[in-house]
C-alpha cells in the first residue's frame, strides 16, 4: 500500500515508507512538533481567552504520564480505531478521520486544544498506517516513540510549573 499519490502524499518520504524506524520517528517528531507549536500560537492569538489543557500533576509523575503512559495508551486506541477504519475506507480517509477524531476528543477537554492536536495525530495516524505493514506492534512502537517525543518538552514544562 502506498500513500505517495494520496491526500497525505506530500509528506516527507520517511513518513510514507516503512524502512528506517529511527528516521521515521525523528522525521515524524519534526513534522508534528513544530507545526503544532505554530498552530498553538495561532490558536492562542486568534482565541486569546480560550482555555487550554489543565494538568493537575507535576514533577516526575507529569513526565511519566505525558511521555510514557499517554503516548502508549493513546497509540493503542488510535491503532484499534485505524484498523477498524481501514476495513471500510481507504488509508488516506482513515488517516484523516483518525486525526479529526483525536482533535474532537481533545476539544472535549479544551476546545482550542483540538485545533492544535489534530495535526500531530495526522502524522501519528500516517505513521501507524505505514508501519503497520511491518507488523501491528511495529506500527504502535514507531507511533508511541514519536508521540513521546512530541510530548517531552511540554511534559518538562508541566513538570516544572506545577
């Protein structure tokens, strides 16, 4: 299955080919993190009074929850949903539906957050669909690692602010 000639085909090659996991993870992080920072800035500029996510934990527990626990749990949930979606729709549609669903889910906690979160989950969903070709757990591993990197800097900020 190739995504090269699809709605996500413009993404960098390491995201679209299950060849080198370390390169897919690094590229996935760059493609997810920096645009999500830009989206966060845009959302806070356009919606200055919008509530952001609240984290009621700090220190090492915040790092554990945001860098280990959440990426693994959310990746397994995302993978399950994507496997189900892929039974009914083409991979690019499944990827877009997954990203939109995660944006909506995070909007339940803080509406503006969903405007930011959909982008990283577009990258995560793409990575899962691509790396699933090498095995379900390979897909989960690549995505969970990318997601952990995505959350690392925010987790350190949360850990030191609470």
